[in-house]
């Protein structure tokens, strides 16, 4: 028996992890080791905690077959930044916090990159403030628009401009950068147009940077994926969102009951179909990801899909069925039941 060496490179850092991986090795036992190519992943920082959990889970596996060496290299350039690499054929998998856009579909088509679209979880984009903020328990969608729309730039700079009952204190903002799928979804859902946002805020592709900023600034407000709030609840305060039906806090329950709207959204993997056919390790890696997702999605703080969703995703992968059911648009206010009603075109 040989222990496989697994190397994961994220954000410029390479980690060497010795692990025994039965599913991958068994599936690839009859394949020459020269056919096993490195797997390259990029994309959403929102999805990154799930991918990291899947990769760490490998360490617990036992194996009785061997591959000389498997390398998985990854980064998180944001959903949009990841799609640029993916559609250029530079990566095998793009993690995405929104569906592929029409422009990205064209870019992939121009490079003859065919992709398999796999929903893996649901997220609740979480609006947060510093725990020392005693005046904000909830915000309406209209108030969020007032804060974040382009017209607010260099104008809405104090908390009492959002609500006259709030104190006359500076309003400092933290959010994802323009290449982020979270940025795209939030602006579409709150402002009404994808990419329409004020730009005088602290932005980053790394959600941990945003967490740190809000946690250290009593006057801050920010937004990012639910898992990052879950991991840092002791130093952040979630804001309930009122879409006209009462203020609702993000949680697994409020997402599953379709109450946390319009900031609940699906998360995806996009897999290069040709590379999955050429590299057996890639196909089995993604199958393993889908197998472990229900458990690990919940563990890192997101909302798992129903079991049948993962079964359909596996069929889609195994049949190498390419394309998207979203037709290049971001469906704002999509619920889990809405996603399940999307036609699975085999």
C-alpha cells in the first residue's frame, strides 16, 4: 500500500497532506498513473469552505490501491475571476456563488469549453454589523438599497442618514469586490441591477478580510456568505432583513422555509466536461465531493440541498451532460424548491 501525497495550494500557499483515498484510487486502479493529471480549482471564496472541508475529509479515508501522486491546486479569484480562467481552459473546476452569466457562456463557447453545472448547496448572504452596534437589529431591503446604490456614493456617510433614529456616527462599509458572485447577486437582489453599487467601500475577494474589518470597526456594516458569519459569530452581529413580510434572520431553518428572501441563493460547481473525460481523477473527485456535500455543507455553515438534488447532480456528471438551466441570468429570490423545479435536462 502506498500513501498518496496530496498537495493543495490556496491563496499562494501550498499544503502537503498525506491521505488514503479509497474511492479515487479504486476507480482509477486500472488507469495508468501517467493518465492522472493535476486538478485545478478556482472561483468563489464563498464556496471555498465547502471545498476545504471536502479536501480535509480525504485524510480520514483508507485505501488499498495506489496512484503515484495526485495534486490539487486551487485559488479563489471570485466567481467572475474564476470563470475567466475556467472559460480559457486554465482550470478544471470553477466554484460559483451564482449561475454562469451570458457573457461567460459566450466566453466558454468561444474557447469550446463545455461545462457541467452542479448545484451543491444554498447560502444566505448575511448582512453584519459590529457587536458594539446597539442601534441596528434589522434593515429593510429599501434601507439596504439606500446604503449600497450608486447614488449613495460620497453621500450616505452617516448612520442617521439611513434612519433618523440611528446615531450621528460614520457609516463604514465592507463588501466583496467586483469579481465576486456575492457582489453580483447582492447588487441584483438589493439594488435591482447586477453590478450597480457604490464603490467607496472596503472591498476584498477574501471574506476573512471583510470579517476582520467589521469585527474591528464599531461603525461598520458588511455582507458575505453565511458560513463566514457562522464561523465568527462571537465577533459579528447578523442583521435581520425585512423584505416587506417582517424582519428575518439568516438560518438554515429560514432558508428551508423560504422566509429569508431575497438573499438566499444556490452555490455551484462548474466542471470542464472534456477534462473530466480525459482525467479519471477529476470525475471521481467531483463524485466524492457530491457524496460528502450533504454532511460537510452543514458542517461549515451552509444549507444542504435535498438528497435527490445530489443524486441528480451525480447523474448529470456521470452522463457528462453539459449546459446550464439558468440561461445566463441570475435568478434572484430563488428558493430550494424553485431550484428543484428547474428542469434537469439529461
